[in-house]
C-alpha cells in the first residue's frame, strides 16, 4: 500500500471552536479544538471582560456539542 508522504506527515488542521480559524495546535476539549491564542486569551481575561463572555459562549458550544453526541 502506497502512502502519500506529504499527506501522511501533515498534521490535521482543526477549526478552533472560538475563533473559527483552522489551527494546527491547541487544546482539545470534548473532541473540539481551542487554539493556543484563544486558550491564552481565556486565561488572561477577567470575568468582567466582554471578551470573557464571548469565550464562555464558545466553551458552552463545546459542552453542548459533546452532550449531543
Ligand atoms: Zn481560536
């Protein structure tokens, strides 16, 4: 069986559930990806921040999609 060397060496791109950009690296939660940029933003944001609410919404989508599996 022939394997495509380029394809086999390429790590799979996954779409970040928060910023919806295709990223190579990030943390996986319930099979969903949170890219490093968003993960860092979540860690450094305060509960009072508008951005925090946005990220919480993203996290909620992850949990909901995990529950519906
Ligand atoms: Zn992201």
